[in-house]
């Protein structure tokens, strides 16, 4: 099972897709590990388990994830809670992560086309991995399913031999803990690749907490 989210921006030219991967047998213990982290975040930062942890909003201060004004108005505490979440993903023994990315000079619609092309290549990459391992998998994607490019990528796979089952299954991030984890991985990996001076703190989180859990050993350029 692959839970996927994207990051990047047209003005930087980066497109990033990251995922959390988990076997059906490890799904429940993997989720329990994360929910224990959510309990700890509530105890220390008053952030409820049903509150969405959206990396961009929490790090930049645009969101109000906590019931405590002291947390919401403190950059240090918001950054601490976000890093604890990233650290928990990397320490979770029941999951792996992965990232593919691309840098392009394209902008506007051409950038959108590059984004779709990278997703095509990601699906081929995951399908080939599953075929080599003799396994089958399903894709869970952030969103509401309104973007047809995701469906096209799956239907371009050869039906007779594909090991990715079905079209992508869409889940909105605010109701899926797994998709929120994927968002944190995508954003953190993007910061590691981009190295923006204004987010220097977050730029080191991937190497510190996630690289050892990355199935490819690091972000994979496709």
C-alpha cells in the first residue's frame, strides 16, 4: 500500500512525489505507532489527533493546529512539533518511505505537464518494483480525484502484466493520517533538495530522520 503526496513549486522548478509504503500485515501496527505520536503531540503541544498536520501551514505559521495560543504563536514550538512528527515517521519500524523528483525550467502549463510526466514515471517505477518482488500494490493519493492525469498514468500500464491494482484511490489529507504522513515526507524532502535559506532548519530533517527509512537510499531523480 502506497500513500502518496506531492510537493514542489512552479517558481523553483521542482516537482516532488513522496510516499509512505506499508504492507497489509504492518498497516495496523504502523498506524498505532503514529497515533501514539499524535497522543504525545497533544500532551506536549495541545494538538488534537484529528487536527491536520499540514507541513507548509504548521511550519510557516499560517495554520492554527493547537488549542494553545502559546503554541500557535511560537515559531519554535511549531517547528519542534513538526520535527517530532518527521522523526516519528523515520523511526516507525513498520513502514518505509520513498521520493522521486524532477527539476525543470518549464513554467505554467508546461510545468503542470512535467508534474504529470513525473507521476507517470513514478507509477512505472513502483509497478516494476512490485513485479520484481512478485507482489501487488495499491495507490492511495491525496486529493479528491478531480485531476484526470493520475488516472491516465495507471491506465497506461499494460493490463496483462501490471502489479499496481486499480486506479488511484483518493483520500483527503485532513481525514487520513497516512496521507498526512506522506505530506510531511514530501515537504521535508523538498526542503532537503531545495535548501532555501529561509527554511535552513527543515533542510536538515530529511538526512537526520528520514534517509535511513528511504527504500531507495535517498530522493530518486527521474
